[in-house]
C-alpha cells in the first residue's frame, strides 16, 4: 500500500506543478486550500490565502459575476498576482455534500503569465 500511496503522491505533484489551472477550495466564504500552482502562476505561496475570503483575490468587478454562475459554468475573471497585476482566468466551481466549493481558475491564453 505504501508504494501505491507514494506513486499517487508523485503523480499528484507532477500534475499540480505543471498545470495552468489553480484550484481553490472554500468553505463558506473562507479559503481552506489552494493548489501549489498558484505560486508559479501568480507568485503567492499556496497557504497565503488560507482563512481569508476568496473575493480578496478575485478582482472586485468580477467577483459578483463569478458568484452568479451555476456550478460548471465558466466566466472570465481577473486574479491579482503578487505584483498586483491582473491576470485573466476562466473560473468555474463545483461543490460537494459537505458544502466545500472547489473553484478552478484556468489561465487564459492571452494572459501575460501564459506567454
């Protein structure tokens, strides 16, 4: 079992380090987990936003729009990078039975970070 667990951890790390997506889990209004890819894409440590509201990361003009879409629908939003520069992503969310909402932010191809 430990070799299977190790192999799963290696695959997870490979995916999380090389994706152009950021996954953020929220419970209520608070961020409870952020994927490590946020460091490469936006410069934030993966634990930086834990315990804060996700709307602090999403551009204020885009936040209401992001909340208005149904699960699985995509909407363009700007996220702030560590240098306070807006980077465009598409956002979508899903939730589980415990009320945890998983947000997926996919980097748009024309964002400066994608070049």
